C-alpha cells in the first residue's frame, strides 16, 4: 500500500513543483559535471585550515534530475544555513518548495557499502561526495542540516533513509578511524537519523516542516555540527553520503554550510619548491636546494641536509626522480620532487664509413636533439652533402662536434670514399648508308653493358631500324667491378 500512495503523490508533485519552485526563495545551482562539483567543494564547502584533493561526486546529473549542487539565500528560509552545498537521494531542484509538496524521484543509482553499515535495510539512490584532506589543526568540523520526506509518517519504520559523514585516517586517541561516522547527536555517541531525531526522540534537534513554506522536506534537523579530532598535517579521507532505505522513493537530503568544513589553521604545511625538472650532462653533478628554515630534511638519496649534490653515482643514469620531505617547527611535513635527466653522449656516432660512386653525392646527418653542429668542412647545419670534386684523392675524413642545450658535447668522424667511374670508348663506323649495318663495340672486362639501342653486350649492331635517318646519338653505359657506371 505504501508504494501505491507514493506513486499518487509523485504524480501530484510533478504538477506542483512546476508552479511553486519558480517562486521559491532558496536558490539551487546543480553541479552538471565533475568540474562543477570540484569547484563547489573547493570554493563553497571548504574553509580555513584544510587542503583538499581527489574530489569525487557520483551522478551529478541523472537524466533530468540533479543530486548534487550548491544552495544560496538560505537565510530567507527556516533551514538555518545561508548557503553551502547539498546532496540528495532525489532531485535537488525540487527542494525550494513548500512542505506541502511531495518530492520523490527515482534516480536509479545503486546503494553504497559504507552507508549500508548504518542502514537498517538495503540502500538505494545513494549520492556521495568523497575527498582527501589534510587538516592544519587538531580538529575538523562542519555544520549541517538533514531533511527528509520520510518525516514524520515513517519514523520507526523500515523506510529509515540514512546519511553519514565517514572519516578515515589517524585517530589521535590511538589507532585509526575507518569510515567512522561523525554525524552524531550532540553530547552522545548516537548517530543522527530519522529514527533517532524526530518529534519523540531528541526533539530539541528536530524541526517539523510539514507546513513550512520554503523547504520541501516534511522534517529536518536543526543546525548540527560534525566534529572529529585529527592529527595536524596528516592525510585523511572523508565520504559524505545520503540515500534511500528499503525502497527508492521519498527523497532525503543533507545541507552542508558554506566554508564550515574548517578548523583554526594553527599549523602550516611546508611548501617546498625544488624548481623545474632539469637535464645534466652525464659525468657532471648538480646541487639541488630544498630551501632554508626547516627543522628536518630527508632526501630520497638518504641525505638529511638542506642541499644535496647528485650525479649518476647517487641517482643512476638516464632520467631519475629526486624527492625531499622537510619538517617545520609545527611538526608538519611537506615535500616536492624533481626529475633529473642525465644526458649520455658517450655513444654518439655518425654511423659507418660511407662510399659512393663519383657521380653520386654523399649526405651525412649528425642527428636530432642538439643545439649546435660544427663540421670539419666548416658547416654548422645538422646535415651536409659531399661531392667527389671536394676529394681530389677520392677519399677523406669528415668529423663533427655536436652539443646539447645543456652543453653536453660529443664528436665522431667517418671515412668518405668516392669510387672512380670506368673509362669507356665506343669504336666502329660513325656513318651509315640506307639498308646497311655495322657494329659498334666497347672494351671487354666490365661487369655490365647497356646500349641505348638495346643490346646488353660489349658490341651492338647498328642499322637504320635502330637509328633512323639523320644524325643519331648512340650511348653505351658500362659497369665496372666497383659497381660504378
């Protein structure tokens, strides 16, 4: 019967929301994508004394519904919070409506194993926000309000929608927090939930909103504070989640006050900057400075001084990572890392010696990645072209000096040989009468022959069928033992 009643209300909500949300005083801005969500966490939720990273929100925009975003103008409502971010198991755009409107949207999101640990039945449509954070004090706190359409009808029933703020990290009292829920009733260890905060239980923290004009949830908590003791400058993880229980209808939501995820910020994380990545010639060393003023230094090389001198002996050849962790008077630590590329030019080579026939030029390439080239010919380009006429004796040595932008130098040389072309002379008649023929010839002893009139031997029979009438050039090409023509 409960499902049937909710479906009836859902139909009514569709009509009412369109007419009433236009005049609502609470302003909702949905997060459409991950970039929006990160901005809202970093610039709306987080306050002084906290550094956050690795922000994740599930869903954001589910079909035509939005389950995460920020709210403003809350001071014109009975919410108790002026602005902040909001998570819901339904559509946050429906929240700026009177309590008489029914908000129930099936997002189709799954349950959550962490939230399930505090639920009485299976969870559905769970919206969660999680991030890593580093507190700069001994505590963390934030203010919030939880509201639900489950109020007041289903208090004590199976449909006990849940939310939680789960912290993981070092516990100053000993051991560690592991998904510990810090949404607790003030002065107790009891978690805040529909069954624990209502008109009959801990009623001082409950607001009956059935006749409210500005927030859609039929019941809400007063403004409460989540609090946890932490160790300064240590890495923690926070997961904030809200979801439906037992079924996927009747929406719930949690409001987190703007800039209230905070502490006093009495500690500082050292901000170390080792500078940009660098390149160093192999065989040389470089000094890296972590900066003055810290109480401790620990380099990845094992050194414990402000500066460290590194080379391939201490780091290894090629590209290597160098890191440092420093400590300050507050006991907090910070660090940085830098990549150092040790450039090895000892294997530089122009390649094998070159040879070519005298009529073919030779090209040499000194290789890419250098900022300067100086050839023994005087050229300063990466590549040069050599010709036989530049080598009267047919052979010679060509060398090059190269250098990188970091001043790492290398050199190499190659032997150049230009092979002589064979000398050839055509013998025989040079005049031909019609209907006559004669034979042209070249010397024997070559490895190959080619005549422009077609033969492949050292002789060629000539007649007018090959030359036609009038002056005609006949060309003979021979190949010597060295392969040159």
